[in-house]
């Protein structure tokens, strides 16, 4: 299926002959998927913003300015948090979007970050929390069940807020939930982390960045409207492969070591099919040998990742696929004997009373 609004992010010259109707569809679809500023940056880099029809150009420029503001907000918050944790005596990693910003990767342009993801080793987590709380970061009020969920079953602490920073802080000790079927040995990832442009911070090794992004999309995120994650994966693979002749071989070896070959194969399949990502021949051969499980997952994710048509309800088949993928997502977070009471608690949790009118 052709997705011209998605292709244009990589090839902005394709927009030269777009009609007003095509621009309207592209702007609405990309804004919903949080990719409109990516297109704006691509057009600007190709010196093509001047040729965009005026109504679409206004929206592109506004989204571009919003992106640049949010990136500054995240950078400022990371600088302050870096100072707060300077005496932690343990590695401090930036994850996902903040890591891309700190490395000045091409995919950092046009991001719309609303949170800052960082990671410290698990044994340093209590001290890191204390240091952040002392600096004004605040955790949400949680009941006993939810507090136990974060302390024992999750790979991160409750999201933190600060009155001075309009950004949510997500403090991790692992990249995947510790009770899931794939247990990541963070010592391996921490051993290979490297410095970045933001003082005091490190980032995952290039292959680990790709695998974390793939695992987040295909293991550990709710499924709908996630095309931007594919755009990230495409950009990561293109960027790192161009700078390291051993990238593809190292990536596959690392995926085997960490137990992340399944999300890597899904990432390679969809990036190749949707974004023409140049994938290594050995990995393409693995894709061609896909077994029944991999083919089923491809079919489900193909339905789930496809954006819904504008102004129309989602088809029944897509809703069913999304429900199956969501159930798989929950099963990967904790075993069934913990999951069932956890979901029961969530479903029966009292809701806050609405504010009086």
C-alpha cells in the first residue's frame, strides 16, 4: 500500500506535485501520528518549504516551532537532572528520544518529546530517586497495589513531574519489564554504553539503541498509531549502518545474545516494506525463512500499524488485531497469575470525581 505522506519524510521532493487535497490528507495524517514536524524539517533541509501551499505551510512551520521548543525543554531538563545526579556514582543513560537528541542524530529533527527517559543501574535507583525528590521532582499519589507494581514488577519508577519543567521524567532501571519472558542483562548494555554530547550522560551502543527501539515497539508499547517508531528504526539503522561496516553482523549477534531476534526481525520486515530501508542480505535471508509465528505477528502488526482512514471508524479486523496485540503486550509484562489480579485492580479502581462545573 502506498503511503505518500510517509515516503515524503525521506523524499521531500515527492511533494512537488501534490494537490491541495493531498496536502490536506498528509497534514492531518502526519499531525495525528506526531510526524508533521519531521516532514517540515525534511522540507526545510531540501529547501522546499517555499513551494508548499500557504495553508499547509503555516501548519508545518507551527509544528516545526513546537518541535524546537519541546526539544529545548527536554535538553534543559536533562542538563538540570544531570547536575542533580552528578554525585550518584553510577552510570546515567539517556534513552530513546532524548538519546537521539543528545547524539544529534538526523531523526532528532522534528521530534515532539513530552517526556525524558533516563536509566540508572537498579542498585543506584533508590539513591537516584531520593536525589530527584530533594530537587523538587514529585511522584504521583499511588495506592498500595500500584506502588508494589512499580517497585517489584516494572522496569521503571512512577513517572515524575517538576513544577519548573513541563516534561515528564521516566526513570528506568531496565529497558524491558523484569518479569517478562525476555530478561535483559543490563550489565551487558551498561558495559558498552558510550558518551554523548550532553555532559555527564551516556547512551546505549548503536546496536542496543536499535534493539531497544524494536523491543519497545513490538514487545512493550500499546499498538495503535506507532508509525513514528518505524520512522525512528529506519533512521537508526540507516545512520549507524553507514558509519560501521560491522553494524549488521553485530546487530544480529547482539539480538541473539539478548533474546531480541523476534522484534529485530519484525522491525527489519516493516522498515523494509514501508520505508525501503536497506537491510543487510543475511538479515533479509532470515526474513525470507519466517516461520508460522513470525508470519502471524507480521499480519497482526500490519493491521495494527496501518493508520486508520481519516474521518472513518477503524475496521473490525483492525480492532480485533489491536486487541490481540494488546493482550500479548500485557502477557509480556508479567506472568498470568500476577496479570489477572493486576488488570482486575485497574478495572475496579475508583475514578476521581469530575471537577464541579
